[in-house]
């Protein structure tokens, strides 16, 4: 457009056409920019939705796993309760004896579930804590606690898989000591020793427990050891590869348990 090599436009119609072209160009640029922003925003929303979908699938998978684990634990718990009832019934002479023993074992099982819940929350359950809680639950305190000697390191963590069976075994040993043995008879004494060891042929550490009662006049028929003895001599070795012994010595019960424990 004349004059050449100049931004001056003589014709008014050319000036208006140029201004219209510039305005339309700016409008197109703005529209294109808005479209690009909208596309990028849409892609961002898609990415966020995909992340939400992945998180939702993960939560659904975890929920499915939790429900399956809950069903498994419930079946196991019902099996344990049924077995406890059968074993208690076989060892009970009267319904009153059955009710007392069965309720004690149910309460012990309830305490174990509390310990398992703590482990699921990431808390540490240790052997010394397990024994202390069981003695306290059976009202072994005051003068009775003076007849109990602890000898072992604190803070030995227990595996969740072995916790329930080990706790029930400790409950049976403690109940027997309170009803018939070292914590019942006036000259009785109970020594609980434990140590931690990592064998060369195994990677995980092992806990070695020595439960020794002394000063007990052993009756001809010792009650309260049937289910506990089965847990110690059969269940712990069969399920967890533990090494155990159980003996009725002349002056009281002597039991040893060796099983793997937590490294952390």
C-alpha cells in the first residue's frame, strides 16, 4: 500500500481494513490461547482423575485384602475358641469348673487380640511385656510377685504369627502356677529366664525361654496342664518350627521354648 516503505496509510478504507485485520488477529490469538489453556486444563483434569482412579483401585484392593484377612482371622479365631471349649470340657469335672476355666481362657484370648491390634498399628509387643501383662491379669502381685524372678533382656519383639499361640501357652503355664504350682504353694518360686540368639545356620534371631518352678510339692494328678502342654509340645513345633520341652519335675514344672522372633 502506498506510500511504500512507510507505516503511514493515506486511504481511510485501507486504514480501517488494517485495524480490522489487527483486531481479528488479536482475537484469533486470544481464542487459540484460550483453547490451548482449556486443552491443557482438560489434560490435567484427566491426569488427576486417572490418579484418583488408581488410588480408588488401590483402596479397593486393600479393602479386599483386609476383608479376606478378617475372614481368615475370624475362621482361625472360631477354630481356636471351639478347640478351647473341647479341651476345657474334657478336663473339667463339673460345669462350674468348665465355666471358670473357659472364661479365663476367653479373657486371655481377648488380651491376645488386643496385642495383635497393637502390632497392626505398628507398635512393638515384647516378650517381657507379654509375661508381665499375663501375671498382672491373673492378679499375681504384691507378695506373689516376690516369688517370681525375671532374668532376660527387655524389648525382645515377637512375631505376629507366633504371638497368639505363645501368649496362650504363657497363660496356661501361669494359670497352672497360680492354681497348683509355684505361685500357689507357700515355698514355691518361679524363675523365667530368656535370651536372644542368632544361630549361624539361621538369619533371624531366636528367643530361648526357660520356665522353671521350684519348691512345689507335686500332686499325683496335676491339673491345668493339658491344653498348655499341647500348645507347647505340639502346636508351637508343628506351626512355627519351635523347639520345646515340658517336664513335671519333682519340685515343679520345667518348660523350655525356643522360637524365631522379630529383628526390628
